[in-house]
C-alpha cells in the first residue's frame, strides 16, 4: 500500500474493516438526492438532512465507513455507529453546465483542515475527467488535484479521489457509443492520477465496462465476457494505489454480480463505496409513508443489501495492506 505517512495509515485504519477491506456506505449525494425526493414532493433541506440521518443511524453498524457531505451530512455523521469511519466530500455537487469541461470546484467555506476538524478520517473529491478533452481543460484539472493532494498531505489525512469518466462529445453515458470508449477513458484516467505528484491515497473508480453491455449480462453486446475480463485486469494493473469501486446507481444485485466478475477477472480491488445500490429504494418509503416506514425499510431491505454486499466483499476484495 503506497500510503505516505504513519498518520495517513492510522486514519485509513478507521475506514477499513478488520480484514483491511473498505466496505463503505456513500450518501454524499446532494443534487441527486433532491431529485430522488423531488419525484414525490418538493425536496427541502430538512428532507435531505433527515434522510441522511436515518441512513446513517440504521446502516453504519454494518459499514466500515460512511461518506457524507458537510453541507447536509454533519448531523448524520454525529449519530453514526462509533466503529464506523467518516469520509467527507470536498467538492460542490454537480458541475457548471454553462462552461465547457465540467471543471472542479471545492465548497466555498471548507478546507481540508476544516473537514479534519469536523471529524473526517479522509477527504474525498469527485473529479469528472475525459482523457480526450482539450489539453487546456485537463491541465486545469491536473493542477487542481495537485492542490488538493498537497492540502491532504499537509493535514496528514488520506486523499480519496473519485474519478467519473465521460466523453465531451457523447451526451448519454449509458449508451452503446459510450460503452465502446469507456474502458480506455476509465483506465487512462486511473493511470494519470496514480502518479505520485497527486498524492492520492485511494482511488474511487467506476468499473471499466458498462455491465449491461457484457455478454450474458444484457441483451445488447458490446464486449464478450473475455474482453470485459481483460479490461478489469488492465484496470487493476494500471495502478499501484488501493482502489475501490463505486456503484454508479446500479441495482444491488447487479453490483454484487459485477464484483464477482471483477474477482474472476483477477482485479485486485480493495473494496467499495456503495451508495444508491444500498439505500435508493428507501427514498419512496421515506417521502410517501414517513420516517417509521423508512426506518423499517432501511433496517430490513437496506441492511440486507449492505450485509449481502459485505459477504461478497469477503469473497472478492483484497486488503489495502496486502502490499504494505
């Protein structure tokens, strides 16, 4: 594990389970969660805060860590299980669609120092990155990540970099057109930000293919199983850093099957930061039936989702300390 200090390693121990695997719960969604609530009613700040609290209260006993945002998530952080680590997001939600390049931006009244003072065991930043975009755009993004890496190193706290790939010319990331180019986008971005200059400690990444286009998983085939497996292996070989998978809003079942496929493909991933696949179906219950029904759903279905995921992780993920 390429962690640069004893201090960072100590914080990382708060985020991993006893096997050295990251089985973390993500609910740092802001705009996306408002949209989910907005399907049923106008979403208020109180709705967002309260749903995060319920998720934290009900599910952190089964997670190695929880990822929250400092805008709406600090009350949820306060009531998490005492053995559950805390990651805090540093980026503003979404991106400015009026400016080309999906440029990164940090929260105005936060710094890594302030995240640490708020109790964070790690800082997470989400970066949208298209390896084929104009160099002047990507150069801005690379410099920005260097700044955040330096901040995290100065505060001696782990830097989790979440990379979401895209293509500036393809508007639908779920399309077959994007599925064709996704492996290179994901793998080359990982390769770039694995360089020491960025001082990243853990990469949070997409799987390198759209599983809905893998032979045997979907009706339309973009990749044979052998091709998909080769991409998983190439992704794993592209970095020496610990890396974990994000669920990208797919169902709990598909995410679990994806992790098994990754293991079969010799991907040495170190865990997950899983969000909507765990708790998304609890939103409707929360809005339409109230808190008690939401608590019931989270304590039964939500818990089952996370416990089943933990079982899969035991079979598939690799300890972050294996190469320490």
